[in-house]
C-alpha cells in the first residue's frame, strides 16, 4: 500500500503509479482502479496530502490566488503611454510580485534598446484552471456549479413590455 500511495502522489496517475509500484502493465489500469477505491488507501492518500500541504505551506487558497494573479494581470504594470501615444517600457513601479507575472522579457539591440518583447504567463490557462475548479464551463468536472448559486442572489430581470394589440 505504501508504495502505491507514494507513487500515486508523484503525478496523480493511478495507472502509472500501479506500474511503478510493481503491477504489470497489462493489469495496471484495473489494479489502480481497485486500489483507489480501497478505503484505507484513500485515507492514506488524504493523510499524505495533508502532510505535504503543511510541510510546503501550499494549500488550495494559495494556488487559487496565484492563478487569479496570472489570470487578471495586465500589461499596464509594465508599460506607460507617452504624450504621442507610444508605449514605453516602465518597470520602475514593478516589484518582485509584478515581475513574477512575466514569462519573458527580451531586449534586442546592440547596447541600445531597439526592440523589447514582453511575454506574460498564460492568462487563458490560468482562467481555465480557475473556472474548472470553481465549476464554470463545460469541462468543470464534479465541482459544484457556481453560476446557479449566483443567479439565486441576482434580482430577476424585468419582464419585457408586451406590444399592445390593436383592436
């Protein structure tokens, strides 16, 4: 059991975990399904996850906060527009938190800046991950739906005016 749970936590791929734990490739998928339905193995996986969360100080809230930072970041932190309407790179207002939002910052030129390329981390991927976790979108898995809950707290739209019949 110990080998299987530790192997599973490496990549959360049950079939690969079963293979690494010593099950044959031919039976790994069936064995992994059987093992993951075992109450003792489920409890051990939950215990190991809690320990890792405490040890690393990484929990769901922290992960969602980071996704939100990436998802809702804009270029306004890194550029300003001059009086002629031209963008100018301005990192003077950026601290480490903002610079961590960049995937790439490349300066092309021969000592003088000729071209600058700023590439942010993948916003769409972060938004998709947030949406999936919060139960938004088609492929949201088993997360509870958020939109119906929000709709319950929103006032109903006013009924459209009916055209008056002419008699």
